């Protein structure tokens, strides 16, 4: 059992207790503790006041001197530093080491110790910071406040501030307010044009003493993301075509955009837009360059110009980000990676079974294939072992043309030949090598020359049955017809035909399999059989049909219980009757059949039932023993059928015991079980018989009579067939109620009853069963079968066939039973007066109904004949209005079926059409068909000659001419004369189809070079405008108006540095070029475009690239790196290379080599230089101390002016060292 867990929530308040864990921190400014004192101060004068804070609440800070000179002391609670002596040495500097402690903590929290320097005398102002660094954003407005400098006067005087460059000049970019120390801009600065760092000196001067101090100020110009990445070219052309099977993921080209911003603003990420062919490619960013890769497989055949174009986007990392785009053009080279394609892959053709090969073979069909790689194609059969061959009897295949010819006799017993074929390319698209194949199937159908109609071989023995109450869709029977034909002529479709008067249509049939199924539940008690006519029709032209009629028997299930003809039986019995006397008969009926309707009777025991017995078969109750002291007997009789499971019914029998004078009537004659016969054609009210009875009660004569109807038609139920009519008090007549039909029901069972009319006495009756049988007469008219929904019996005869051809067999059925009544004979009815006498063309067998031909027919002369057929039985008719036998007529529609006896014909001996050279493979350019006098002749079309390189194909069944290989007006065939063939399976014909290939502007201009170069262009050369080079392009569309116009594209073309003469292609430089950053570059690139037919909307553009290589000019001075202008040296030591300065030069090669020298050195006591500098080969300068050591107590800071010089430019910068 799993654990049950419950949860609840509760609010908890936590009080966080403070822990004294913070140390005191000094907050005095400036951070270097320095102060002054006079030479002879009063004792305990205030020299300095220490100030420390502690973040802990309730802290208690105390101040202590923990070391240093004894001349000074620290007041513990206030932090005031005071002198302990009154005489000090002028110019001397004293030091004490101080500390703050939080004594409320245990142990006390101790601050960082500080060194307080106390100078005896006066000092210049002290800046709050030893050096200042400030940031100024580019594009800040003039007057923008950059920062503030502050200095402290030890003498308490006012201070004036000033600002100088490292060359002691006023700053052109920044202004320092003389009193409040605010540094602000003088003008708007641009990071991309102006220096990124400004090295300045801040001077603080006391107003009275004139004492001054200097601090360094570095202002860094901050970049703003105000420049977007720029590609130098609007369109990059990958110089080498890429094979279409290049693996996914392989890199193939690099692009790089330039961003004039700095830091993250100039860092770029590349992406590919989804437009154009972008989905085929990916890009990764490496070292600010875009590495292009294949993202999914390329396909040479999918691109008409075999070129992919996509857009690369460069996005910088600024906020907000800036973007730039360029187009990359990649040409793909072909690889033989596409197998040929058979068109269609499964080809259906036909030949007549009597086709003759001929000396060179009869052309059956032409294989067609196209290769997306534009390779040449050869064909072969594939034999049973999978090997290629050019012959599989009776067919031969030409490996170059694809012609399949019949070269041997056809096996007429075969329905078809299945030929496996192979198409193999030659790899010519890509220099040979790999050859690819594909396979297909040719199915050659063997056509019947003569179309035979279907036949039901088992029609006479078809006797299906279906159990009643079966659910819909229950299988009933599979009807099978056969057809001696093959192919479509032997393809049978089944359907059901129903008589217009059919009351139910309970079956359906599958048109292919012949399976019959139910469409509804059937009740045998309503329908014992259902008449069905199945039509089997072939798929010939015209279709021929056969018919089969049969009965479907509805088999019984025991679904009905017996039913007594009375609800209660009553009678009277004289007490003196002998044992064995028949007292009364009970009668029950059951609607089921066979054993399900066979009934057995029995008496269910009761106190009075022992006096009686019952015949279990007839239901007659008789006296079993003498009656004694019984006035009335009441008991139950059970009727039980013999089905499974059994079903039964009960009825009450009530017998009154009377004296001898009260007895039931008696029949004058014993009629029980008697049979009466009448003719079936007797009319209503015909007297069948007269029955008499006598009243056995003394003094009484009157009787009443009636026929007791049963539960079905056989027992005068459902619909009444007989009725009674009294003659007098002792007799009555049995009469027909309606006209009866022997073919519907031959025998009836009637229950008759005679009852007394005794007054004040029990009514007694007598019953008997009589039978009425009908005698058949010749009253049925023959009924024709196989009449279709149009009212015709269908027959056919092939044209040109010899006489005595069996056209059709008509069949009529007579429902009478006597042989002469039902025997049918056939004949032709005379034609109408204005009709042709068809009896001269057809004969009919009077016994079988088979119609045969007397002459040979020509379908092109007449296609249809209508023949009237008569069917009559073999005895005089019993119908009053008919003289002679019963007779029926039907119309037979005889179709003269077509034979392939006509050659298909083209309307003209020569046809002309044209096609543009850029037509797509598979494009339909023309449809050429023939006519055939034979109805629905199956025509196939081929190109049998003139199809150079297999340029065109044809859809065999429609005659549509399609482009099968790429056309090229400029390099390929321009004029085709195709021998175009039509074949109907036996006859063939040809015509000429002339196809003219028309030129289109399908080739872009091609430059003579993919990349043009102009070298040795000196930067800053004002000799402009000047010619650089000439470009030239030609148009492969040689037959067109080759007007080519040139233009430039790309950032530098748009910026006006270059132009091109649109007609001559002369490229000119318009403005001087700069080689050095940030505005310049060593290689300037532009796209040059060549447009053909510039006024046409279908103009095409060719691309090339121009690269201009710029020579360096020494036009940039070295610039120091500000972070390297401060160093530290330990006093008392001589140190080599204790600091390194670095200057950069934007020029190239020798122009960028820098040497260093010291312009303003620091001098020692003996006048010697204290520092030296040594240039290195990496544009670095190492500064060293010379032989004299430095003393911090004498001077703690030195300032040098260092010069960085290339040839001939220089730059100088002051630097400091401590």
C-alpha cells in the first residue's frame, strides 16, 4: 500500500541578527594621506583628522597610531592627529602609521593601516586622484560634461585649473573650467575619424603662492554603434564552380564585412536569409569572417542557369544592432548523379494476335527516356538471368533508337508479353566515367482479332440458396463466366438485371469477382425464391454480353411458432358414444417449411383429459374410454413443430357431455380428406362442389356452414381464394373467390364446418378437411430473357467474317408445366413494310433460338441491325382472346463489330512547329494525332527517325510531343525533321514533323576575366580622375542583338570612387584612395555588371569583380598606446626595462617601423640623465635606469617625454614613472 502524505503551509518569520563582521574603512580624501605643519607649531595643534566608518550598527570606532615618528600622536576617540613637540625641522617629512578599530566587536575589527605623511613647511596642491581617466561618448554635443578634477590646497588658498596636451598645447577637443574643475567637450567627436584616446595634463595652481601640481588625464572616446557592417561588394562570385555532389557541411567560400565601430560594436555575426536559394547554405562566424557551407544537397539539373544565389547578412553586436547584406553567386558543375528516366516507367502497347513480323520486323513501340544530366542513352532487354540483351523472342530492341520490333511469330495463346528493359546513360555530361541505369517494363498485350462474347458454362446448374434473415452483405454465390478472348476483350464485368415488375431486388454483385451478396434481410415466409438474371459483359469494342437466369432459394429457419386456427375449440359429445369415436379435430399451421412446419399434437394431462386421446399427426381427438358422470371435459392440446429449436403453441379444448338427444351434425357423405379438381383458368364464382349435412337433433333441421380460413394462402388465408354460399338449410356450395393461377399455387386445403341451430341447446358443429387442386392450362405467354435496360437483346457479328457466324442465342421461358404448353419455338417476325428484310441477312434456329449470319458484313457500311424475334409455345392458347399458341416478340440489336482493316491516316504529309530553346524538360510543345476509320482504334505514336540526341519524345497514347533533352540554339541543333509514326497494332503510317528551335535570351554576358586587377595605385594620389583598366564581355546568344551595357555596383562604387563607361567598359578612378584604416583599405573592390538587351524585361546580367591594390604612403605618425605610459621602479636599484612603451603606426611594412628616443629626460644631481630607452624590433621601447639609483624620499615621481619615430614621421608622448 502506498504511503499517503498530506501537506500544509505555514508562515515563518525569521529575524536576522546582525553579526559584527565589518571592518572600519577610512573615507578621507585624497586617498594618499598628506598634510603640512609649520616649523614651530603650538603644542597639540590639530594637524589632520582621521575619519573611518563601519557598516555594522552600534559599532564603536577608535583611532590608533601603530607606528612612525614620535613627534605626533592620535586622539583615540576623535581621530585628531596633533603634534607632541613644538620644534620641527623645516623641510622634513614625518610619517606615522595609523589604524581604526571597532572596539564593540570581540575581538575588535581592525581597518587597513594607512601611512600619513606630514611635511614641515608648504606643499603644492594635492589632486584627489594621482591620475584621471574619463570616458566621452562619440557624437556628444559641445559642452558635454566629461568629468571633474579636484585638488586640495594645504595653505587653504583658492585653486585655478588649466588643461594642456602632452606637448603643452591647449586641447582643441576639451575644456577645463578654471574654478569648478569640470572637464567638457569643445566640439562633437567621431570615433571613426578622431583619436580614440586623448592624453592630457591637468594643472592645479594656488592663487596666492602660485604653487602648482600636475596630474595626468586620459579621455577615452567611446564608440557608439552608428555604423553598419559594409560588404565591399554588392555581389560575390565564387571563383570556382562547385560540384553538385559536394558533401553537406563542406565550406567553400568566405565573406567579410567591415564595421567602422569598435569593440563589440565591430564584432559581426553572419547569417543567411531565407530568400532566393538561402535554404541550401549555412554560414558560421570565425574571426569576424563568414565561412559559407553547404546546408543541403545541390542539384545542377534543378537550376536552369546552374547558378545558386543567396543573401548573406552581417549583424554587428551593438545595441541596437546594425546590419548589412550582400549577394553570393555560386555556379554548380554537373556530376553524373541522375540515372536515365524511362518515359513511362511501365509502357503498355498492343499487337494483334495475327501480326506478321515482315522482313525487317514490325515496329511495336519505341522506348523513350530522358536523362536529367543530359547524357546519351542506350537501351537493352534484361533476360531471366538479369543480363542485358537486344533480343527476347519474338522481339528485338535497337540499343540506340529504342525501337522494339516484332521479329518472330506471336503465341496466340498468350495474353501478353512482359519485357524488362534497361536504360543506361553514357556519362557524357561529365567526362564519362560513372554510368547509371534504370529499369522499366514493357507490357505487350496480344489483341484478339475476333471478339468472342462471354459464356456461362454452368448456368444450367446454378442453384444457389441463402438462409432467411441473413444480414445484409452476406455472401450468396459466385457467378463465373468465361471469355475465350484475351486482353480487354476478355475482361468481364458482372451486373444484375431486374425485371421492371420485380417487387424486391435483394442482391448485389461485384462487377469484377462475380460475388453476389445480400442487400437486405429476406423472409422465406414471404419469398421462397428470387429470380436473378446476371449479365456478363466483356470490355471489347463494342462490348459483348451473355446472360444467365436462375433462382435463388431462400432456405428456412425455424422462426415461426405453430398457430391454431381457433382461439378455443368447443363441441358437445353424447354420453353414449363408443370408445374410438372422433370427437373433434384441432388444426394448427406453421409458416416455416419442411421439418420446421411438421407438427405433432399431444394432450396435456388434466382431470378430464384421460377420457380422450389425440392423433399426433392429424390432430383428431377421439374418445379413449366410456364417459361416466362427466358433464364437461376441459383440457389443453399442444402443437409442437420439429425444428431446432422446437417451437410450440397451446389451445384449450372444451367438450360438453350431453344426453343422446343433443349431438353434432353429420356429413351426408364422408368428405374429410376428399380432393376436388378445377381448371386453373376458371373465373371467379366458379362452383367447385356442393356439400350436404344433416342435423342429428330430433326436431331440428336447420344448419349453418362456413369455410374456416387458415394462416397462409394454401389454407385460404392471406388473400382469400374460395368462399361458401348456402344452397338450403342442409347444403352449401364452395366457390372460387378470384381467378386462380396454377403457376402460383397448385393445391389448396380448406376446412369446412357445419353447425346446428338448436335453440336453448349447446351449439354443436362438425368439421372436415377438403382439398382443391388446379389443372394446368396453356395460359402462360413465353417470356424472353436477357433483355437489357434499353429493351434489347444484344448480339454481334464481326465485319468481314464468313457466313453462319453465331450472332446470339435468344431464349424465352414458358411457365406452364405440360410439355406442349411450355415448349417454345422461335422465328423472325416479318419486318415493317418500309424496312429492309433482315431475313436475307440472318437466320434463326426454331428450336434453339440461335441467330446466325447469312452474309458477310462491312462495319463501315452499316453498324447496327434491329431484328424482331417471335417465340410461341406448342399448343393452342387457353386465353380467350388468343387464336393459336401463346406468342411473344422481342427486338434483337445486332452490332457489326469492328475489325482492324483500316490504316491510320495523318491529315498532312508534313507538319511544322517551333519551340523556344529554354523549354523545360517534359514540356509539351505539340500534339500530333492520326485518324482511324476503325472505331476506337488503339493508336500508338513513335518518333522513328531524325531525333538527334533524343531531343524529343512522344506520349505514345496521346501523341503529345515533349522536350526530352535540353535544347541549345547557340551550340546545338536548330532544325529537326522527325519521322513520326502511328501504329494501330496491325497497320502503321508516317508523316514528317519539322521542329524549329527558336533563340531566347538564355545566356548572360560573360566577362573575359572573372576578376580584373589594377595594381600599384598610390594612395592619396590626387591624379584623378584617371583610367584604371578596361573590362570586356561577350554574349553567347550569338544570333541576338548583342547590345551590352556596363555598370558598377558595390559600396565604393556608390561612394563615388569609381565609374565605368557603359559602352566601352573603361573603368576610371574618380577620387584618391586611402590605404590605411579606419577609412582606407589595401584592396578596394567593386562589382562590374554587363547587361544584355538593357531595354528588355528579359535582360540578363553577367558579373565580374574589380580589385584595386593600393600602395602605402607614409602618411601616418606613430601613436602611443596610453595604457603603457606609466611605470614603477624600486628605489635604490638599477633596473633594465622596468617599463615598455608601445606606439602603433597605421602605415604598412617599413613605413610602420617605429624607433624611440627620449626628448625630455630627468637629470640627476650631477647633471646626468637618469633614464634610457632601447627600441626593439616589435615596435616596443624598453626604458631602463642608468648607473644612478633613485631615492623616493628625494623625488617620488619622474616625467619623461618620449618620441616614437618612423621614417620620416614622428610622435612624442610624456610619460611618468614612480
